[in-house]
């Protein structure tokens, strides 16, 4: 027989209680950062290793599937070489791995040459923001690796964004296409200043909005935009993208335009974090 | 006990899929909201209490890593209330029919995204609701609805298996739900 006399709290009271608890959490985590950091770090101890592991498994599987394709081709073409196949397969997988590594290292090296002034750390992208409203992602380096909040992140020779939260073994990067991001930029050829701000609507078309260009500025379609010296978070001279579609604003004072970023934000595997902060440069120059 | 462990594991796995494989599951710049679909499925199959607890846990997990502006509790409060409300439908409908849960998931995805928009965009003075509906809410709604068909089948299949496992050894052949028809 079922026990019906057991006392249970009606679930609507539990709901109300938990809702209040959530509201309390929102207030507490909004007001005190150490509390949030403590809770986040304890959760990260479990989740981040799993995310890293899943990433490794994904890469491993991709590697294996490449090898299998190669294997099938060889089997069709060289039936008489079946005895040698294992050997070839083993060699092949190593070669594919090395080839990928070589290409990636070459890319990173090329990047290095462009921004050789700044010290950098390479990091792997391990996960992304779960919803479609914002554009943030997690990298596998944290405060243990010397990452700090507001460090700039670059990839494919262009600006990706900056670090907005640092955990022990991970950090969260907010990209420049994120709706709340603003970057102060200047044209490489004419040094006109403008503001590059992420926009939800344009993000899907692959553009970022550029505003506050002076009406008299000689800026034209196809000009390179770099981060400017004015910005207090971004280091100067990092390529952001190419300007296009310049239009006059109604107020006869400013122009606005679209910017095509050099970074492909939908396909990011590895990024470089510049371990120098804008503040430290300013301190050096003032001393 | 077993079902609690399975549910916790499901939440964790869906979170990992949603975050680690977001690039792979994204079609046309829109990824489905798997976590929301999972919470709705749990709420619809198991009732309001499990739906509420799972929504709370899942929301908290998302908030800890990707909370809006570093704030913890926002997604938790949304998903928890969602799980509770969907759980209310458990008492009204049979969980064998696939149409109603999918419809509920589609509607709740729309409501969830609307509330999310209100909190994160509208409060900053961004009034482009129409265009956001066009580029995010509507595609995500359709995609989530499509994925939820398979997800619901899977969760339902799991729940039947778990029930069989838990009832093993007992001589009960009739489910508690059928008591009232006797």
C-alpha cells in the first residue's frame, strides 16, 4: 500500500522559496565578486576538465576519421599491398597529425611576426556561450597560466575580443561582435577615429557597426581599421577589419559604416592572448 | 534514486553538448536550446517537482559559466519556473503523445527568449524586438522544436526503462496513474 500520510511541503512553496533564493543569489553575486568567484571556481573544477577532455576526444575522433578515409582509399587501390597497410596507416596518422601541427604552428608564427611587440600565450577554445544572444567563449587558460581580466585576444591576425572573467583553469572571452562590446578604433591610412560596436542584427551578416566617424574624415571603403591609442582596454595597433558601406548620418556631423572583421568568429579553435595590459603600457610611458 | 542520478547526468551531458559542440550544432547562426528542451521533457514526463529541481540545477550550471554580466541566478530562475509550469501539464495530458510536449517546448522557447530579451536587451533600451524575433527567436524556436522530437522520444524511452528497473522485484503491474480509473 502507498503511504499517503507522509508529510510533504507543497511544491508551490518550494518554488517560491527557490525563486527567492535565486533572486538573493542574483543580488549577492551582483554586489560581491569574491562570492561569485568562489562558487564559479568550485564548479569549474568539475566542468572544465570534462570540456577539455571532450575537446580532446573530438580532435582525436577527427584524426581517426581522417585516417579511416585514407585507409579505405588505400584498400581499394592497392589490394596487393594489404600486408603493408597497417604500417602505412600508422605512418599516415602520425603524418596527418604532424601536418596539422605544422600548419597551425606556421599560422601562429605568422601572427607572431605581425604583433611581435607584445608577449603572447596560445590558448585553445573549449566551449561557447549556450544561447544565441551573446558571443562569448571559454579558453583553457586561467589565472594559473597568468591570464588576467582585460587582456586582449587575437586570432587569424585580427582582434577577437578581450578576457572578461578569469577562473583558476579557464577564462571567458567576450568577442568584439558581442552586442555590448565597444572598441575605439582608427583608420590605418588616415588616422580618423571612430567607434566599433558589436551589433546583434549585423552579427548574423558578418558585419560590425562603425559609428562616430567625423564628417570631414577622408576615410573610404576598404580602409584598414586598427585599435586606437584612445582605448583604455585594447592595446593600440591591432587589426580589427576592413571598413565598407560608409553612409552619412542625418545630423551632418558624423558618418557611420560597416566593418568586415578579419577573424572568422564561427570557426575558432586556437587564439592568442596578449599577456600585456593596456594599463601597464601607460605606467611604463609615464614613468 | 536512479532516476535522480540519470537526470543529473542528462543535465550535465546536455550542458557539455550545448557548450562544447555549439559550432557543430549551429545552423544558420542559430543553435537549438537543448537545455530548455530537456527541462521541458523532464517536467512533462515526471511532473512539476522534478521539472522545478532540474530547471534550477541546469540554470545554475549555465549561470556559473555564462551568466549574463557574471550574475548567478538569472537563467536558474527562468528555467526553474519553466520546469514547474510545464510540470503542471503532466497532470492534464498523457505523456505518450508527442505533439503536445513538442508544442509546449516550442512555445516555452519563445517565451523564454522573449523574457531573456526583456532582461538583457530591453533594459538597455534596445527596442528591435521585431528583428530579433526574425533572426534569433523564430529560427531557434523551429530548430529547438525539431530537435525536441528526438529528445522527447529518448527521455521517454529512458523513463520507461528506469521505471521497469525500479519496479523490478515488486509485484506491481499497474501504474499508479491508473488508480483513479478503477
